[in-house]
C-alpha cells in the first residue's frame, strides 16, 4: 500500500509540472551509458553469473511477514507463475511503455521526440538494473523456493548461481522502472494523454511483482523494494539527467534609459 501511495504521489507531482519542463538527450553521453551499461549487465547476468553470484547466502533467514505473504500468495503451479512473470516483465511492460509513449508522441504530432524518449526510458532501465544486480550480488539473500530445500538439495537446483540473488527483485525493478520512466517522460513532455501510460504500465508492473511471489522466486520485501527502487529511478533519471526548465521571459531596461529589452533566461 505504501508503494502504491508513493506511485500516486509521483504521478501527481509530475503531472503538476505540466508542459513547462522540457527533456533533452545528450546522444554521446546517453547512448554510451545505455549501450555500455546494457552490455555490462548482459555479461554479468550470463557468462559472469557464476563468478559474481555468492555461493552461499549472506542473508539466510526469513521473517514472519515474508513467510505469511509467501504462504498466502504462492501458487501451486509455481512454474506457470514464473513464465507469466517473465512474459509480463520482458514483453507486456515494454510494449505498454515504449509502445504507448510512441503512440502519444505520434498523436501529438511530435514524432521528432520519439527516439529521444526511447533513449531516456532505456537508459533509466539499464542504470536501475545495474544497481539492482550489484545489490543482489552483495546482499546474497536466499530465494524462498531455495530456502525451503534441505542443505543437500540446494546445490541441485536448475541454476545454483541464482539461489542467493533474491534481494531485491529484478523483474519488479525492471517493470516499475520502465513504467514510471515512461510515465514521467510523457508527463514532462506534456503529452495530452500521458495518463494512458500510467494507467496501463503501472498496473502491469504491480502484477509482475505479484507473479514473482506467486512463482516462489522472491519474498514480499524483495518485490516491494524493487517497486520502490524502480519508481525512484523512473522519476529520478528523467528528472535529474534530462529535464531542462522552460525559458522564462525576463523584462529589463538596457543601458539607455529609453530602451526596454526582453530576454529568455534558463
């Protein structure tokens, strides 16, 4: 509930900005961050996973809240929930974010902003995933489905390198980062139907996190942290790295007492 309330506050705050702030992309910087960060994350999550993942859990105990939520939300068909969470995080949410923002850009006749919007959203997701993976490797929290196994069964899981990468949820982080970054971008751009992004992508991001719990791959606190972190990055990167204030008219008297000039100040 707190995470949902935070998302609402973010939407209201960004919405109040209206069309005044503008977004600017620095291609050399932002494309480099996106490409290098994406390649680094891909390598870490594939060929480097065995070396980077903790062999033993550093955070091995659960708590009553996480256990209670797990017992209440875990599906019997955990594999199906796992597949649905992958479909949601890697297919549905990207379509709802990149696709909807592209549609709004076209509807407002501002096709020239299409590529820049995509770069902003992608860069935000890459940065969030990089931090997320680093925290996972350092914290070393045991996944709930692994926690339920005996000591002898734990090394026999399909992917032992994943056993202790529970905190915090990468799926939840990715989904919420994309949703909020797209909504923030659309709102700061001042698109007429920016609410469409929030209305479609944010519920999908929440659904993704729920499915990770249902799949028994994450504790509730993993998912809630992923949502909160994704929302913070989704607002922070577009706002701090890409927002420029609209020019403000400034009236002033020139050196001669009879001349009045108008300048635009940033």
